[in-house]
C-alpha cells in the first residue's frame, strides 16, 4: 500500500512538472515597426496639433492572453505634424531644444514595471517608466491586448505632462499671463503595437 501511494505521488509530481511550465510559459511577440503606430496630440488655447512618430522596436510578452511585460522605443527624429499649414516650421521647433531636442535625444522609450489584469477581456492597468529627453518618469495607464494565433495587438492612450520631461515652452506653470499663447502641459500618445511571434 505504501509503495502504491508513493508511486501515485511520483506520478502526480511528474504530471505537475510537465503541465506547470506550459501553463506559465511566456511567449515574446516582437513588434512590427511597419504596422505599429504612435500618434501624438498636443493642445493650446487656440487649437491643437497632431502627428506621428515611428516605432523603432518593441515587444509584448504574453502568457496565453495575459500581458506580462511590454516595451517600445520610438525614433523621435521621424516626428511629423499632420494638422495643416506651417507643418515644417512647427516640426522644426518640436525637434529643437525648446521641445524634444532630437539631435541630443533621438529616441524615447517605455518599459513596464507592473501589469495588472482588469478583467478576462484583455484589459490591463499598466505601470512603467517612460523616458523622454533622457528623463525617466513612472506612469500608469490602461491598455487593451488582443491575441489571435501568432499575432498580438496592444493599444493604449497615454497622457503625459511635458513639463515632467523639461519641456517648458509656453507652459502656464513657468510663464504666467501667456493668454492665448498658452500651450497646455498635457499631451497624448495613441499607441498601437502590432506584434508577432
């Protein structure tokens, strides 16, 4: 009887040894820069500007349909302005030291520090570090990830305070009485990461 019990315990242990790694297996999905996008929007008293920036690289690490980790890097030198006239002049200003200083800081990046599932529908609360102009700040935002076969797509709207990254041009925090020349501190990134195994 003792021998039978021992054999059953061994069988159970072996079974767990084979099933647990599979259930906890993390699969890395590499971001496809050609089909992934980052759209930016910034507002001021008299209107708003928007455009895009190209993704250099990134990854989504998944355990089945659960997001475990995520990261992406963008090429700030590819920044575009797409909202109307004067785009090249504005683009030049955004790439200058008043804003993103792309000559010295040609890339920006994000890496997760914690991911929490909100439900079983692919919605997550994501915490991580955003680095812009060489300055790293902890941020938190909601994201949605959809996995189908060999492809995984993560989307999120990320709201940032530009003054956290030493971008103070026409900020009400630092320059009072700007009137209609005020540029709001908060800007928005609409991120779509298309990744495959």
